[in-house]
C-alpha cells in the first residue's frame, strides 16, 4: 500500500480558491456573532458549497459530488480553520459520510446529491459522542426513533439528521428529516460562537433505516474517525493562523525601545508553538494520505490527529493571547475565537485524552 | 505499513537493491546484534555490545562487500568513490537495510559533515584525496568545534592557527569530541585572521589527530558513568596547507555548510529506531502492569504520538527530496522533537520501572564500575541530547530567525 504526501497542483488550486473565498470572512471579523444562536454565515456557506463544491468533495461523482479523496478536502478544512468560519460544512460532510458508510444505495441516491450541492444541511448524532443510544421501533407504519441527543453540531438548522439508534435487532443507522413531526431542535448558547450546537429531542420521529448490526457499528466508526480528522484539520489551520498573527504582532509592537519579537522569551515561546504546529501539519497530511489509500491505519492516525492537533491549537491560541497582551484579551481581537474553537474542537467527537485512550486500545497497550 | 509512493522507477530500484542486499549480505549478519538499537550518537549501556558487533567477522565481511560496490556513501560522486546516487536512492538503501535488519556501513557521523565541507568548499584535488580515504576507512574523523569558552557561541573559538612554511600550526583546546575512539583525523575551526571581525577570522582545517602530532586527548566521564566524549589539547599540532578547506578566513561559511548537512537517509530511518525503542519500553510496561495505570498509559500514548510525528516528518522529507521540492520547515524543529521526546521517554521509563529504577545492575555485570541498564541510561543520557548538536535554546533561536522571521535579538559583534 503506497501513499502520497505532497499535494497535487489541483489540491493546491482548490485550497487557494478556498482561501480567496474565506479572505472576505477574515476581513469582516468577527463574523456572524450577533445574529443569534442558530445563525451562521449563509453567504459564505453558499460559496463554499456552490462555488467551491466543498460539501461534495467526498461524494461520488455519480451522485453529484466531486469523487475526491480526503487530501482534496484537507486544504479547505485548513483554510476554514484559519478563518474560524461559522458554517455547517463539517456537519454536512459527516452526514454524507454517514450515508456513504452505511452502504444504502437508495438513501445515497435520494439524498447525497442535495447534500453534495449544499442544498441540504446535514448533521450526525453518534452514540457516546452525543449521549446514549436513541431507541428505534418498527411498526407497520415504518421505523420511528425516540430519545435525546446532546451537543449536535449545527443541529438546530439541520435538514437531515443521520443518527444511531438501538432497536430490537441491535444498533442501526437512520435518517430523520430535521423538520418532521416529533423532532424538536433546540439551539443551545455555545461558548464557541462559530460552532453552533443543539439538543435534539426525538419523539417517535419517523425514520429511514440505512443499515444495522455490524454495518451500523462500522459506519459509526467511520463517521467518528472522519469527524476527528476534520476537527483536527480545522484546528491545525487555526493554530497556524494564531502563530502567523502573533509573529506579525511581535514584529510591530515595541516595548523598552525594542520590538517584542526580539526578546528571547517571546522568540523561544513562538519557536515551541512552531514546532507543535509543524507537527500538526505533518500529522494531518499523513492521516489524509492513509485515508485516501484505504489504509486501516487511518483509525489510529485520526486519533493521533485529534489528540495532537487540538492540543497544538489550544497552545497556539493560548500563547497568542499571552503575547498579544491586553489586546489579546479583548472581545474585538480575533484570538479569543480561536481559543474557544480549540475548546469545542477538543470536546466534540472525543477529547484528546479519550482519543489517546482509544489509541492505547487499538494498539493493545 | 503504508509506504510512500515514490514512482515506478524508484520502486524498481528498491526491488533490485533489496534482491542484491539479500543475495550479498553474509548469512547471520542480522543476528549479530540489533544494529538499530542506538538511536543517538551515544551508545551508553550498549557500548560494549556495539563495539563487539563492529569487530565481528560478519561485519568485516559486509564492510568489504559494500566497499567493493561503492556502497559506503553511494550518493557521493563516482570520482571520489561513490555512485552518484540521489539522496532518495541512498535513503532507500537505508530503509531496505533496516527492513532486513542489517547495518549500513558508514564512517561515523562526522564523516557526513566533513564530506559536506569538502563537496561544497573543497577543490577537486582535495575531494579526490580525502573522500576516498574516508570510504576506505583510512581516515576516521572527529569534530573540533566546541571549546571550553565556545559552546553555543561557536564563532568565538580561541584555538589559533599560524602558517609556518607550507604548514598550519594549531594551538588550543577542543572539547566534547564524540566518537573519538579510533579517529585519526579531526576537522576543526581555528582563528587565523586575528585582526578581522568575529566571523571572518576563522579557518577550517583537517588535522591529523595523533599523539605524534602534539595532540593529547583526555576522555570526559559523563553523568551516565560512561566516557563517550573527550577533550583535546592541541599543542603545536601541524597540518599541510593542502588541508585548509575553503580558504583562510572563510571557515565560518564552511562550518555553516556542515551544520546544515542532511544526514542522508538518516531522517528516513531514525524514526524506526525511536519506534522500536518505544516498543521495548511498552513491552516492559505491559509485562509489569504499568501500562494499565491510566496516567502512565496516557504518557505512553503521548510518547508513541511523538514517534509517529517523527515518522510522518521523515516520510515527508523523503517525499519532498524525491520530487525535488524544497525541504519543509519542520526540518528546523526535528532536533527539538527527538531530544525532548527522549528526555520525556527517559522520565517515563523510570516511572514504569518504579523504585527498582534506583538500583543499578549487579556489580560485575559489565566492565564499567558505574553500569546502568538501558532505561537508566536513557534517563541520564537524554539530558545530553538537549545540549549537544546545538542546544535546544540555539535551535529555538534558529527557528525564530529562519522559520518565523522574527526581529533579531540584539547581538554584540
């Protein structure tokens, strides 16, 4: 099994296009703060989905997608992380992955084209990551799903929910329409204003069965690992951004008649951040390459990425605040957005510590 | 295990090379020792084992085979005894040797440095004289940079060189010379242009490193108990002017080129050594139950992640070299990564071993009066890793300057 680590010209181009689109978001900092708990940057979302096709990169070309691989998506995620975007891109990518991983052709043909086009917002609720299993029941009228899931990414605006529920035959994957009867979507006020979260209360909501048993468990694993990777990639982009703006600031801010970037205390601290950010970039590139090659080691690499990259992001954002001094502690400066994003990136889909525990299990420590 | 896609030509090269290695290596060579156990320049508790292995008949036989096939330093030009291989091809040689558990034969880590100096600043005559001698093992080099008053501040060296006729006469003291045993040559920096500015007064010289040339060495005993460094007293040691590389007063530039030496193939295999070392500690932690203790378990995974970062970055470097892309900036942080990983792994090893880590192996187990076991040795020796090869503080300064472009610290010239 061989892998490729250096980005292709097409991947570089895709990333550059994403950067162009996102530069407007960076220029209008802070984006989308004031619009309410379930709002997001709709203009940016349309551009990412429609102009760039980011939502469809991993969707097969026959179903309206780009038929790409994870390294194709990686550049977009790094840029989204740097710009601290508030869009349901990752949530929608994960919903599509849930359908793809379930192997249900009918569902794929019915819903993937819309998800790929960004015409639908999707999200997922995994057992363990989002509370206990939902309950599934089958009757003459079809399947229904009941129960409560917590901290669902962009759940209040999701048109399509991919959820895991346990019925009499064990675990299974279902699709539920976000607007159908029996679904209550409650936006929760998030500490990170760029990642909306919601509680979903389902009461006999009508659901479409995608797959069950071992296939459902495999699909959950696949979505969980992709989620870990996406958050790690966004974190890496965010960490790089924190380093960049802090280096820039240290090159213009003077104290004691000297640029603060000439003080060893600042230089060495930033050198350590650099080391962690470079490691994060390597981890992301390698994990994406393993995924593209269909290498089973992606399972471990995704957890390595989640563990390393969110911690590198936390450190980069923390040190950015410290080195910016009082300015870095103000609401107006962008750096607290990154700090808060590092926190939500850590909490969603397994913390860094939980992923290390998972690595130990996978490697039989 | 995933492998880098290097293209059809290099994969064919790999397959042919691997067949050749299997056919040519003396049977049993892989069983002599674990050739990849030492991951840094210090062999520490494995010192005697390493010496014995290098003196074994099978190693000698393998050395002769590689020498006859110009495979000691195959990336050197054919004119000096190499094969004009690319860096990638040599890296593949390192990978395949590792995979087969057989050693690459090289002439100490200082040989790579002096070769860079010769290939970038030496004349054709100097290259064709000195490099083949290294390959044949006739000249074995140690490094003469550090001095008692000049460690991190390398350009401050005080050792003096004076021209007398067609010789340069060198007087001064060098220190922290590693891999000094068996060396007969030293490359060094000395001050020859006293009236010039700090960085323009230095000259790079290849010095016959022998007692008969007024060189006295004194081993330095380290905190590990071993003596793997020495200090060197040069009291009118002489070298022909032919041995001056890159002109008088240009020594700083020559020295800088050696500091940037890419240890060919090393980045590709060094993580493998760190990985196998990690797995040895993990085996111990599983055996004595420490791996089930949540805090130790988490630290084990953190160390494992560090070994994987080194793997990813080593592979990325190889990918870039093979496609002619400039090396990534992470090359600048590699030294911080491995040395701090090593220190952390040493600490972890002591916690995994527990109170028994206070007790050294029984008296008489080895030749040294302060024998330590592998993990005690790692715990102690890793304190040196953050100092030698450019202290980690110097590495951070290099990152701040070169990678981040931060304003320079004020310096006295």
